[in-house]
C-alpha cells in the first residue's frame, strides 16, 4: 500500500513509500483510510522530539488522525462490522493515518459521527480528545467557571471553545483580527486580538488556561488565573506525569520535573498550578464526543483539504503558518 513514512528523524525525514498492509491482530480493526488530518504532533514525532519516550522503529507510517471504512475485524473484536464508517486517534506506537490502510486497536475506534463527512470526521479525533481530557478529565470544568484558551481559531482552540461553552463555562480566547468573527461564532464570550492587546493586561480571575504556545505566553498565562487556578499546556515543558503516562523508566520522571521546574516554581509563587497534558487515544470518549457533533453542540473547523499524494505539501502548509483557522485534511476519497 502507499504511505508516508518517517525514514529518519528531522524536517526532511518523511517520504512516500510502498509498504506492506498492516497485520491485523485479534483485537484490531482494519480500516481503509478515507481521510487523515495534520496535527502539530506529526511534526514533533517526525523531528524526534519524543524519541526517548516513544520508541518507534524506523521506518514507520506517520499520521495521528484517521477516518475510514472497516474492511476486516480481528477474532476478538466486538461492536464493529465490515463496511462501518469509523474515526480514531490510534494509540502511540500504533499511529499511521497517512496510509491507505491502518490496523487500530478496537478500544481506540468509534463510529463516525453520522452528521459528519469522512473528511470532516478525520479533522476531529486528536483535538476533540485533547479538549475532553483537559476540560472534563483534568479540570472538571463546571458551569460558571472561566476558561481562557489561546489560539482560539486553531484546530484545538476552536474545539475547546465549543466544548467549554457546552459545559457551561465563560470562555475567553486570543486570536487575530481576521478570525475574531469565527471564534465568536463558536461561542467565545471575550475575544482578545493579540495583534492589538496583551491578554494578561485585560483578563483576570480565570479558573483554567489552556496554552498551546508555550514560552512567555505560558508564563503570562499564570498571571490571569485566580488563586488555585490551573494552567495546562499541550506543548510543554513536560512534567513527571508525562513520563509515568508513557510508562517510561522511573529515572525519566525527575528529568521531566527538572524541565518544568521553572514554570512550576512560578506557578507556586502565584498560588496557582501548572500541568502538562499529552492526550491519549480513547474510543469510548470519541463515542461521547461523536454524540456532541451529531447534536450540533460541536462542529469541526477545516481550513483546507489536500489530496493524499500531496501529504508532504499539506504538512508544509501547516508548518509554514498558512492555516487561517481549524484543521488541514488529507483526503483519499470523495466520501
């Protein structure tokens, strides 16, 4: 089958290749891929940023989001039949959405939301799961709480705005002048144009901040939290919980804590908290999220769609900052 594989770590490490179709284990669902989408995590994995923790064997197929049609099921699989339309964020060490076929553990797969096309569904899993795991699992957001999400027009930010509003939160976001109208349409109550204002000067008293930018932006985010508030970053620095989550050797826990010592110290001085989140595959959560898409509570935001043979161009489009809003999808079909 045709696929895009990481042959070596680095910016030029991905190439098109013919590889064998994946083996199908007893618990696996074999999916003919209809569409995939580009995530910042693809670039990070390609560049080897997690190679000490995620031990991929080179070469491996890249791609963390997928939607398609089931073509075969393992002997222990229940709940999925050949011909079913599904979507998934395959678990770490079993990614491979940039291919014609992928074998996915049944626990990571969910029925495609009926209201979405396969291309739309491919834009959803990673960002929707991340939003859920931050807002529901980690922060337990309640009605009336205040949530700030940076980069609200992005794939993750646009999803967080919608889910936080569904949970009853008051939502603020940062974005550019061009996408202010979009984020308001998604439900943002307060919109800070980062090209004109410093969010830390106009926002305060927030229960939760979601940061996807890092650096100085993360440090300033701590200052808008109320006492006991929580800042969660999806770009780091990582903490000991990340190493534990990936089942890394215990020695790496203290190393991760060292990497995040500065920001955790700053948070403590302000009476707030900092955590790093690395999302996990979860088919049951995708089922719950699918119901929210079908009920109209959530909708995907898609910037552009590329044909499968232009996957490298699609990745470059995202890396070069060409995306105006939402996700970039790679399509293998017209479904």
